[in-house]
């Protein structure tokens, strides 16, 4: 499985395992774990983009090679046709053979180019879907993080007792974490 999808699945698991605030649809998330996963997501996305760029370069290479091969086949077909015309008294037959070979070469070149385009499009569509899913998870996480400070303000002033008699508090967390170049964690 791709590293990007693994991070997305771990983010989904974090959200799925989060506790709920009573009588609301709000979640209590482990902020440290969420920030770790977001940092990992920042490190994982650039390789996914590099992979997409590599695929585009590979597609361009395949298309260039297909064009070159088609041009070579067409050139050979013309040369063959010219040779048949010069060497043979049956000019019409030589022209028909050359035209047939040229048409076959062009058809083959079209098929190769179309197959390469379809392959590149399929791969890029998968990369795009993965990036869309990752963006949605990050957007949901940010929305939940923005909602978390408001929920903390709405909680009663005295700490509530949890089911085991312990305190059910969410540790205070900064609202936003400054982005560091290269995806480094603050204090690293």
C-alpha cells in the first residue's frame, strides 16, 4: 500500500477511535497524535507528487518513442515503396503495398499513443484520488481542531469526573502550529 494511503488510514483510525462529547457530534482527539500524523502527511505528499511527475515524464517518453517508431516505420515504408517502384515495372502494386504499410504503421502508432495516454491518465487519476482523499482528511482534521477550542470554552468550570472517577479533560493545545520548512517538528 502506498505510504500516503497508510497515513490517511491512520488519520481515519484516529478519528474513528476518538471520544465523543456528550449530546454533541464533536470529537475529542489526541492532539499530539493528530499533529504527528499531519506532519507525516506533509512528508508523504511530496513523494506522491514526485511519483505523479515521474509518471508524466514516463508517459512523455513513451509517446516520443511511439512517434519516433511510427516515423521510422513510415520512412521505411516510403523507402520500400520507392525501391519497389524503381526496381519493378509494376508501379501500381508497389504504391499499393507502400500505402498499406504506411496506413498500418500510422494505425499502430495511433494505438500505441492512445494506450500510453490511457495508461498515464489511469495512473494520474489514481494519484489525484489519493491526493483528494488526503486533502479531505486534512481539511476535516483542521475543522475539528478549530472546533476544539470553542468546545473547551463551553465545558463547565469544574472538572467532570469520568467513568473511573478520573478527570475527563483535554490537555490545552495551541490553536495553530507554525509550518516549518522541510516538515520539521518545532523544537527538533
